[in-house]
């Protein structure tokens, strides 16, 4: 009931705010003006994304050095703008181009509850709420950094630089162990969405989690999810001669 209510309100908020400020709904690229700034919309266009992937862009949140904002790529949002009015009305019910946010919030809450009961640290980076920006809705997330305060390195970067030491390997295995033990679904798990927090000495998943299937079999059946995790790790993360994976013990090791 909470999520149904919360996301119903959020969906109404997103539609109302973007139509009020941009005039044509959140599907169309916005044009900045003084009214938008006065309305509290966060302006990101003056800066460059600090990272980006196929679906999202990541920005420093102005005024909050320990937070980042995740927005949907303009091309992904534009696809929704080209759809028919009827199709867009149906999309609105499903949160439009921001459907992935809704899935992740629900799954993050479920994972946090599991971790609380099991008294394990949450392997997913902390998330906040949603805010309106000139790049559409943005998801507030904690900024994961290295010891110097720079954006944390991904597992992919460390593997390519041969910089994965025993300490980080231990953090990685602790994170992966929690995914298996608590049956946490990360269907898009890869070396690019695993990062190392040197400040709090932990490894975190920052993207690719949540069961996006219409019928969430992997959430219901632990065996299927664990098989998927093992497949992703074996084929998308482990690299013979650099980072090895043992499917029996479910642990990484250095050659």
C-alpha cells in the first residue's frame, strides 16, 4: 500500500511539475527560464555528466558534494515524445521513461528490509528521493568515492589496471555473498556497475538491480536468481588470468 500510494503521488508530481514548467509534459526536452529556476528546478545543463551509460547520465548534485543525481538519457526520453497520445497516456500510468526508477525504489526497499532482518550491510548504494531538473526527473543517490574524494573506481577499471588488491577482493566477495545469500536480483550485473567505497571500506552495486520481468520468477524462485547471478559473474565479470570465479564456493580469487 505504501509504494502504491507513494508512487502514485510521485507520478502525479512528475506529470504536474513538468507540464507546469515545460508546458508539454516531461517527454520533451525542457527550455530553461527564470520561472523554472524560481520554481525550484535544479539546473544541470551548465555542467557535464561525471559518468553515463546506455540508459542514464550521472551528475554531481549542486550544493551537495556527497550526492549525485541520476537522469535518463535524452534519447531515451525522446522516444516517449514520439509516441501517440494514447500510447503516452498508457506510459504515464507506468511512470513514463522513468519506469526503471520505480522498479529500483521498490527493489531497494525490499533489499534493505532483507538486510535488516539478516543483519547484513546493504550491497546496493543508498538512494534518496526524486527531484525535478532541467534534464527531467532525477534520482538522488549517495556519491561513492575513493580515499581522495574522487569518484570511486569500478571493478572494470581496477581489473584493467591490475589494481585489485586482497582488501578490495575481500570487499567484493562480501558483496557477492550477500547477493547470493539474500537472493538479491541483479539481472544486469557487470564489472561496470560494481564500485569500491574506500571511505567506508565496502563494495557496492550501483546499477542493474531489480527484477524487471512482468512475472518475477527470479524473485520468487531463489535457484533461478542464483543461476542468473552465477551466469552473469562467469560471463560478464570474471576474466581468466586476471580475476577468477569459483562457482562452487561462489567466490572470486586472484590468479
